[in-house]
């Protein structure tokens, strides 16, 4: 196999199109490396663990159980959701966990690989693809569990359920796009990770994750314009067979995410080598 020849010049010209093309090429060419990294991380994550894959489900199940208990016990009074509340709460927390994991994925994978980034020359985009592989693995387990929930509570099968994985892919696209923008700062300052954790906890309560959008008031406006709202509602509606009320908004959010994803890849490609050099200095 012929070795690749690279020419380094003193003058640097930052051409967005060239950088994006190189980034996409590296993502494609490093797909085998990304699979190996994802397989290694998944195996290491569940090694020496009695519960194994169950850990991927504990957070959404625990969060949903708390709200189901509060609602059934009368501690809080929630408006009618139109479907069995356990399905509503669990589907919402499950979709929310996918979004949160997608936002954290680029920074977590890049941060975990800081040790080898300064020693081995490989396409940094492999870390992004590796994170997406892990997200797909965890999400597939969550989708299967949600299907069981849907049948257990008598919602039944609807053809729209087949489109639910597509909505989950949209959630991954949205989260990964945001994650790429915060990764460079997150590598330099640990405060960014804490801010993300705190901010997502707050955002959950202004998103129809465990309760429906109010009929009126300021909270209705906030939840309606929240860009995560159409992702959660569209995915849930497809899962339970309802007509997706926010489908147009959902498609608009994804359409905006695509160019932003490309910009995020360019920023990632430019910034990560510089940050790694600074951290290893």
C-alpha cells in the first residue's frame, strides 16, 4: 500500500470547504478505527459488571419511576397526556437521555483520548464516529425497552413505530451538533462539563419530558419554542401512534443542524490539534 505524502507549509490558508472535505474524508476512512474504539469502550464499560447493559437504562427508568410514583400517589397533579402516563414519562426520559448522551459524547470521547492524541497521529474525527457508534448501541437497547413498554401498557403496535428510530437519529444529530461546539472549550475548562450537566437538568423542566405543555402562560411559550421540544414530542408521537403535531418544527430543527454540524466539524478539526498541543506542553 502506497504511503500518503503530506506537505507542510509555513503559510496556512483556512478554507472552510477544504477543511470540511478533509474532515468528512477522514470520518469515512477512519470508520474501522472508530468501530474498534467503540467496541473497546463498550466492552470495558460493561466488563466486571453484574448488571451490564442495564446501566444504560437505569437513569431513564429511575427518573420515569419517580414521576410515575409522584403522579399516581397524588403528590403532584399533572394535566392529561392522552396516553398512559407511564408510557409518556418513560418515553420522554428515554428520548431526553439520548439527547443528553449525544451532547456529552464528543467531549467525553475526546477527553478520554487525550493521552493518545499527543502520541499517535490518527484522524481525530474517528473519536466522533466512535461516539456515534456507542450512541447507536445504547439507543437500540432503549428503543427495544420502549417497545416493550408500549405493548405492556396496551398502546399497541402502530406503523409509525417503525419511524421511531429515525426520530432517535434526529436526536443524536441534534445532540452531536451541540456537542461539537462545546468540545474545544470543554477540553480546556472542566467547568464547561459541569455547566452542561446543570443546564440540561434545568432544560428538562422546560421541555415536555414528564409533563405536557401547559395550555397558556409563559411556560407554554418557553416550552413551545424550545428546540428540544419537537424532538421529544415527535419521537414520542411516532412511538405511540399519534399524529406528530410538531413534525414541521422537527424537520426545521434538523435542517438547521446539518450546516451547523459541518461548521462544528471544521471547528473541531482546527481546534483539537492546537488544544492537545497546549495540554501536552
